[in-house]
C-alpha cells in the first residue's frame, strides 16, 4: 500500500507518490487529462442516472449540460450555505470534491497496481478551520485516510528540497503561486533537517525541513482564467478589425473562444506568436506574446503589489530575528528594510500560470534575482505532498538539524496544517493583528478608546504574547477586557473587529488608578486564548475564542 500526495486544485488536480527505493517522486500520469499533463481538470459532471465523471470529459460536457457540471468547487469549500442541487439531491462541496479525489486515487491504484488509502491533501495557506475540515471530510467521503493536510507553499518548498536533495541549509523562500483561479504569495523560512526513517528497506536518512510561514498574502479571485479572458477580449477586437465579425455575438461562442485562448496562452509561454481560431465559423487571427503581455500587464501588476506587501510586512520580523541573533548593531537593525528582505529571499515559482515568461521577468525585476528553477511548477505541490505522505506513513523516530541536535518534540502544529510529525515541522503565523481596547489621552484633557496591539500580524502561533495596561479608575470592582482583531495599521477601534470580551470580577475595594493589569494572548490550533491578571490582587480571568480569523 502506497501513501500518496494530492494537490486538490481549483482548476487542476494531481496525485503523486514517493518511491522510497529510488528516492524520487513519481507523478501518476492521469488519463483523461488536458494536453498530456499529468493532472486533471477539477471539474465534475453528474450525468443523469450514471455515476459522476471528472476531468476533461466533464469540462467538455459543460457545453451541452452546464447545469450538470460543477467547476471550481474549491472556492466553496467550508461554505455551509453552498449546495449544488440536481435531480432532487443537494450536493455539498465536500461531496463534489470527493468525486475528484476518488478519480485521482483510482488512477493511482490502476497505475501502481496496489491499493491507496493514506493520503496528504494540500490546501491554500489562507484556508481556515472550516475549509480545512471540509477538505478532510472530502477525503473521508472518498474512503481515504487523510494522514494530514499541508499548506500548498510548504509542499512546494518541500518538493524543492526533495528534488534538489537538501541543497538548502537555512533559507527564506518567497513562494509565488499563480494557479487557474487564485494567486498566493507566501514567505517561508525553511531550515534543513535530516529525517531518520525506517522504511521497508531498513533505516535511512532523508532530507526534511522545518518551515515557518513568515508572511502571506493572496487574491482568491485572480488567476490564469483572468489571463484567458483578457486574451479573449484582445482576439475578439482583432477579429472584428480584420474580418468585421463579432465572434461573441452568440454567447455560446464564449466558451469556445475561452478554450482556444487557454491553449493559445500555453503556447505563448513557449513561442513568440500564435495563430488562434476564434469561433466555430473558423475566423482566426495571429497574436504575439508582446500583445498578450501588454494586455495583461494590469493583472500581473496586481500580483506585484501583493509581493511588495508580503516583503514589507516581513521587515519587522527580519528585525526581530536580527535582534535575536545578536550579530547586527542596533543601527544596522534599524536599517533593515524591504530591499534587505529582497536580498535575503530565494524566489520559487509554482502554479501553472507561473510558466508565463512575464511572471519570471517581473519577479526578476522586483527582487533582483532569478527565480529558482526546478521541476514542473504545476507539479511541485503534489510532489511535496507525496514526500510528506511517505514520511508520515513510516515510523519516524526523530529528526536531526544541521548542528546534530535532536529535535523530536513534534510540538509545532497550527493553522492550516492540522498535524505535523516530528520530522517535517510546520509552524504557522497569525494572519491578522490581535489586541485589546485601551484608554489613551486624547490630548485635550480627556481620554479616548483605542486599539492596542498585543499580537502583531504574522506572529508565531503557539506562543504567548503579553502586554501591561493600567487601571483607569479607583475602586474598580471589575475589569472587562475587550479583544479586537485589527488591521495592523490603524489604532482606531472603529477600524477593528471585536472578537470577544471577558471580565475579572470581585476585585476588593481600595484598588487604585494606574495599577497594572497584565493581558496575555495566544493563538493556537486556530483558537485564540486570553488571560488577564490584576497584578495587585492576584485575581484573574480567562477566555477562549474559536475561529478568530474568519
Ligand atoms: P490550480 O492550482 O489553480 O488548480 P494550476 O496550478 O494547475 O491550477 O494552474 C492552472 C492554470 O495554469 C490554468 O489557468 C492554466 O491555463 C495555466 N497554465 C498551465 N500551463 C501553462 C503554461 N504553459 N503557460 C501559461 N499558463 C499555463
Ligand atoms: Mg494550485
């Protein structure tokens, strides 16, 4: 029985397994795929009175029976209000996704000649508890044992280590993932570990990683499909100009045109110009890569802005790190800026749309260095997941870091990755700033309520953060702490979202204004917990808030 890694994508999905005898990842060649790629379209077609069909056949069926076809179900994962209603049945996102998983696993089993049940499924770094739970459930509905979920950028980083056989030691990786319908940019700190595992062929050492998400951003409505649409507009204009025909006069032609455009776009990643047939009547035009790039510049720029944001957000975290390492003077630490961060990061490309040359060129311009090239960017996520699945499925005694220290506490697990063993550690960070309401002088003799940050955005999960406040009046009998989610920039309470509150009660009389109240907050496994202590009386209270980031 083999453990497999599954990239359950918005537009395409793929499955791989790690060959422990030859130390390499193999991606299953899926039949019924597009253009000979080892991935299938994440599209499900429910024919009447027949079992569901997944992949290109389903995609093609959308022309005839659009009401029977589900496209992009990943966008609805975890949405309790979504159902796909057909023939008197209401399908949940988990049920629809499970059909994709089933097909992937069937293909893997046919290819491997053995059964597959243990899997690691990847999820976007921004997936919250609901989306993760739905993804796990999809796995269970497909009859699988989900060993773990894994964040997509972590999987891509891990694939790098596997394919390059631990060429990294200690590195910051900027993972640029442009897929079919989504864009994600994640800055990860990766430290090389060596995993000692016992496989079928005895004990051996394998490269492994400790990964910490430093910062992340994304746009769940931006992807290759937008490039297809922009190209379709361009072609429509050109045909009108050259042939005087509107190829979209009939809305049915839109699907045809978009399909031709997706193919043309793929070709344009390799050649400088392509011939595109725009409609059933055979009207066609020539498009150059330059035309295409000019037309889609604005889309690419949206990703560039998010890259800048992620790098900017990372500046204080790089400063913290430098302080801890103690090698730079405080003046040098103050000088750490976005350019310093750019100088430190390695850039990695994943997602099918990152194959467009314009992506590579932009990244080179923005970061001043060439993206790391290895393997097929479409398949890195599934490959990393396969490797994780392989290691998770073995008995794993411990991991050793580069300095030879054993690191076997297996402690760090949080956020989108709901479990991690001692070998591959994944440490996640808080996606927002968390703080409490506090009073501050308004500069005119009065006081105003403001947001006071306790946990900075992108702080490590599983760690307590503490801040001291002062009582605002004498003889208070109780003190209420209000917890807010902030945007990390503004201290106006109106710009923040209240999460919960809790109260220290029964304070003895005689308390004085200015006495200390210590507030402590921690984010752990998707839960926010808070403690407050009246330092003078020793009385305290605590609170728990589930799913603070939704
Ligand atoms: P997702 O993770 O969103 O499911 P992928 O990472 O597989 O999807 O990316 C799919 C997108 O990549 C599609 O929009 C597809 O058109 C695009 N794509 C795939 N190969 C190429 C290529 N060679 N050049 C440009 N775009 C490509
Ligand atoms: Mg993807």
